[in-house]
């Protein structure tokens, strides 16, 4: 990888990181949806997959606008979050409820990472006078913020249900009381 020596090169380098992250998430989100037993959480993962595919497309458009070929560069931040998930699942035998709480936490960590990255990219694009890039990156940023709100709301409900001794059925979406 060539040395990064200018703001423009740093911008492209960070675009490559996010392109890698978003493409990796298009593979990870269906797995998370399968792991989730909470119907609302499963639907949220599936819904965010469609948004993530759009994020990939928006990043490809930014690359094209810059006259660059879309290229992914391994993103250590996303790899770390994925490794944390994989290790937790291998080292523990969580109940479905604990697994759902863990999945909401992993999703929130991912969204926070993406929000921070997109905030930085938007600022860089703005400073570089890349107006089209700003618009496309802001679209991704807005959706990541909404995804974070959604997963935090789901997490609060799952934890509250757990503390009240209730949980949503994995098949009907109705609550059942554990005794």
C-alpha cells in the first residue's frame, strides 16, 4: 500500500476502509439475523442489510466521482468487532435471550464505529470541496444513526423483558411469561 501523504490520499484510504466494512457487513448481517431469536431484532438486521447494500453503492459512486476504482482495504475496526462476536459465541453457550442482548450490543458497537467513520469522511469531503461525496456520505451517515436508534430501542425492550421474566416468542411475536 502506498504511503499516505496528503488529505486527498487519506480520504481515499478511509473510503477503502469503509467500503471493506460495508461489504463485510453485507455478509455478516444475514448471519446475525439467523442468530437472533427476537423477531424484531431479526427484522432489523434484514432491513439494515438492504440499507447496507445501498451504502456500498453510495461508496462506489464516491469512488467513481473521484475517478477511482472502488477498492476495499481491510478495516481493523470492523474486523475487531466481528472477532469479538465470534469469540463470544465460541466461548459461551448463551441462552437465546442473552444471545439477543449480546447481538444488540454488537450491532450498537458497529453502528457507533460506522457513525464515527462517516462523520470523519463527511468532514474530509467537505474540506476537499467534494460536494457530491458529502451528499452520498451524509445519506449513509443518516441511515447509520437511525439504525443505532432502532437497535438501542430493541435492546432496551429485550433487557426489560428479561428483567420482567417475559420474552417475545420466536415464532409468533407474542409475549409469553416464563415461570
